[in-house]
C-alpha cells in the first residue's frame, strides 16, 4: 500500500512537472489557428460549391481577425461601431480585439518574439517611438495596402478611395515606397487655449506675425497668467509640436524649403545646427528669459500641464488635438477650445507650418499572415471609409477624418469636436501648411541616442532661460554626425 | 548459516538504503525541478542572452548588426552613464542609512514601548510596503506639486512661502526630493523584519543588564544592535542592491529630469531599450552588463567590510 502511495506521489509529481513544462514551452502549437488560410490545392470541383460575397471572398470560411487597438484619448467607440457593422455584413468574420492605452508594449513584445502566428493581423501602429515604425516599414514587415487605392468607396460605386484622399496624405502614406497603412484620419498639434479666457482679457486669438505673437505673450504675462505651458517631464511636447515648426517656417521664407525638408527627412547635412533650427531654439531661449514658461515646468506631466489651461492658470498648452477628447471629463462648461500655431515671420501672408500626422491614424496589416486573413483585414479597412464611420471618428474620437469630401456637408462638419473645429477655423484664417516630421530612416548607434538625449534634456532649462542652447546643439550635431558616419560604414 | 543470514540481511539493508536514497533523490528532483527550470528559463537564459545582445546594434524589432565590443567602448565614454552612476552613488550613501536607522528606531520603539496602538502602528508602517511604486510616485508627485502640493501648504502654515516652488522641477532639489518617497516606501518592510528580530532576543539578557544598572540606551547599543548585526547586514544588502538597480520612482515622477538630474543607471538603460526617443537594445544590454558587475561588486564590498557574524543565544 505504502509503496503504491509513493509511486502515485512520484507519478503525480512527474505529471505536475510535465504540465508545468508544457505550459512553459508555449501554447502556439496546441492552440487552434484563428484563421483558415485559403487552400490553393483545393480541387476545381469544390470551387463551384463555395459561396462568395460580392468582394469575391468566401462566405463559408470563418475568419477571426486579431486586432491590436491603441486605446488612446480617442477612445474605441468608433472601432466598436465599425466592427459591429462589418460583422453584421460578413457574419463569417469576427474580431478578437486587444485594446490598450499601452499597446506599444504588447506590439513590440510580439514583434520581438518573432512568432508571426501570435502577432496581430491588423493593428494601430503605435510604437514606443516613431523610429520603430520607420524601421519596420523599411524592413517590409507590413502588408502593402496599395491595391486599396483603386477600390470603390463604400456605398459609392465608381468613386475611388484615392479620389477622396488629399495628395499630401497620399504622398505621406507612400513615404516608404509602399502604402503601409491606409489613412483614416489625421491629427494636428500646436497651442490650444480657452477662447473665453482670451475674450475676457481681450487677448489676440490669432496672431499673424511673430511680433504679434510675442506681444500676446507679454500681455498674458502682464495679466498674471502663465503664457505657455507644456509637460516638462516629456519636454518634447514643446519642441516637436510647436517650436520645431519654426525652422520650416523660416526655410520657407528663405526660399529653400524643399532642400531643407529633403535634408531633414534623410539626415543629409547638418541637423541640429542649421541656421533655421538654431534660430528656433534661440527664440525659445529668449522667451524663456522673459519668463513666458512656468518656472517649475520640468515637474509637470502631460495631464498637469493641460489642467493648467483648463483651470485658467496658463493660457496656451503645447499639445495635440486629442486634448479635447482626453480632457473632456474635466473641461469646464464655460471653456471653448481655440488653436494657434507660431507665425515665425513678420509677414502676415507667410506660410505657417502646423505639425500634423497627415496619415498617422490608420491600421497596418502584418505581412506574414495567411492570405485570406489579410484580404479580410483589407476589406475591413475599406469599410472604415464609409461616411457613418468617418462621422463617428469625428464625433466620438476627436479625430479629423481623412475623407476630403467629409467637409462638403455642413451637417457632417457639425459633428467635428470643438478642438478640430478650432484647428479648421485657424487654417481658414491663415496660410497654413500641415507637415509631418517623419524621417525616412533613423540612425541606431549610441551616439545618435546621446545626441537626442542632450537636446531633449536641455528643453526645460532653455525654456526657463537658464541655458544657452547653441553650445548644446553644436555638441549634439557632432555626435549625430558621428552616428551617421557609422551608419554609412555599416551599409 | 548465521553468516549467510547476516550476509543476506546486510544486502537487504543495503538495498533498502539504496532505495531510500533513490527515493530521496527523486523527491529532491521533483521538488526542485520546476523552480530550477523556471530559474533557468526566465532568469539565467535571458541574462546569458543579454551578453550576446550587448554585442549588437539592435533596435529590438528588425535585423541586428554585430558590432563586437563597440557598445562597451562607447559606454565608458558616455557621460550620461557616469552621471547616472554618480546619482546612484549619492542615493546609495543616503537611502540605506536612512531606511535602516528609521526602521531600527521604529522597531525598537514598537518592541519596547507598550503603546495601546502598537498593532495599529505595525500595520500603518507596513502599509507603505503594500503600495505599488507607481502609487507612491503619484502620491508624492502631488505632495511636491508647486501649486496645490501638500508640502508647500504645510510650509505655508509655518510662514514659509515657497512661491509655488516645484520640488521636482528644479535640478538642485529633484534628486533629494526623490529620496523621501524612496525611504518612506522602503521603511515598512524593514520595520517588520527588525521587530521580529528584536523580539527573538531573549528577555533574560535585558533583565540581567537591567539588574546591573544598564540604561535603555546602553541596552540598545550593547545588546540589541550587536545581536541584530546579521539581520541588519542582510537588510543593507537588499537596500543597497535595490537602490542601485531601482528606477521606477524616477521613471514616473521625473523621467530622469530636470536636465538629467534624477537620471540613474537603471532608468538610462530602460529608456535606451524602451524609451520614447531612441531604441538600442544592444547598448542597453551593455549597460545591463555593467549594472550586473556593479551589483556583484557591491555585494562583494559589503561582504568584505561588513562580514557576517553568527550569534547564538
């Protein structure tokens, strides 16, 4: 009896160990596949029996689309609506959605793991930094979506998708030589403010020149309010979204914009020490010396800086147009969103560049996926161009829809959230050009990281007038050039 | 005949002993295998792999380039590494001392003073240990807030107008401001450890000392602390190693700012691997190797200058 008991005990322990080991080894082998890839070897006779939808895809093959959704300030309601409509139309297609505000951590882990089966079929390309997306795009990891440009817009036969997209957006999607994501919406960034506060103090809500802009800041400070705030913990909100635009304004005014932009996108020539960028930094420094940024700005996080504007402690916050949706629970009833960008020149007719993710709202499809899965994922993307989904994108997620013809109907325009309306109003008053600050590649050597760190660390010090930016820019430039040299040698 | 019987008996006993020994090994194997395997898979394997990663120029997603010892060469020339280590050094000098001292005092008081609320105090002190680092970080970020922060409010009550000073917004105060939540969050666990260690010291030692006229402070320094030496030593090891590799508070409260004044080596490594601006897993792994060497060195130094003393009572 005792021996039997012991044997049982040992056996049970072995089984427990085996189960544990099996758990550790992974679940990919035992898990049923989420999709049924089309079988090219299916007999000709069988083909006749397959019922097809109008899009040519089989009705009987069940497909589960694994979606990774970045649940940002824009929420997920618009996606839920789209998914519901799509699954009702195509009942064989269902969705397995993983939505997270920190999708990048899931996404990057899955990609690093290198298990294509486990990877999302389609996903918001939300990475911890923009350079990750560029690298993956250049490495051809995304399914090209170029074939969708010739597809008809949902419920509007004959109207091609390409025809409802601006040239800017189209070019931006082709930045890596192929369409990595069909653009669904765009965001803009700049200074956001409370129009009612501006009205109360009689401040200029739409300065058209640099002098007017500086005069506005002086007035605001004179009235005892912080002119400009930003999250110092992530200080790039000030440079990336507003002051870095000044270099493009200046290049445009100097007549060398195209060359400047080409150098910028491809890391050709000087990057941190161009006359235009030095001037942009110098302006932050000069404004900092005048005390136009909060003294303890380095301690402010994203929410704290935006709250300063909602509470009327600061006049302008440098952020993106998601601020409206993100802060809607805390926005007072008497608050009316306004928008402005920096007019770098003293010419009222100047081009004012506004930071924009022209084609940044959309889904990418992972290339190493079964063909049928990818086809259904593309069908889903096309369905997102329907007006009711674009309207939802505008009204619920606070995103500016990508369709050009969206603005042809006043009823649809009325569905835009106040922040997007404010951006649109600003663009009507000024000669605005939207610009994306994407690069075509990113150097990876440690010197490049060090250069970026040098620059990002000085932002709060420059903005409080404590540090002259020029020596730091020189040092960063030397490091970056060294990194680029290394990059050339390796290639 | 007897010899034969004896021989058989010995053989049977030998076989029996062999069986017991085999069973013991099986039991040991079954008991140890899961945790050993877990350790090999999830601790040792990734760490060994990091050595390989440290020789790469790799963003973590696309193809890696082998760069030999370039990352290590660059690391020793990287001023951010030395700056971060300097901040770590400052923290190592201050944080363990404060945590151990405060924990000892609190533990001594809770053991020797018969307050009615003793058990409540124990819970209260331990409570900080239950809170996640993120909660502690957010709590203290609000305390240090310039406009609405509790600290400026309290100082205001005493007539000190801080003029909306942001404690985490100045490079001269930010690092020291972080020491407070580090100590506050760390004390709870060590109070509990010291309370238990103190209560294990035989009362007879104190009674004998009392009979000989020893004062409480004499008993503290001549009996309690010497007998706690080995416990304190273990605690110091934990706190020092934790202070060297910890960075969660900095990540949430300052992200290394302002102007890098709160950047520590763990945070620098983390941001290189997972940060918002730049990614290089290879370089981050090289820094991870350096961190590993520093941790081993710290343990060695503690062992050398604070040797373990076994006390029996």
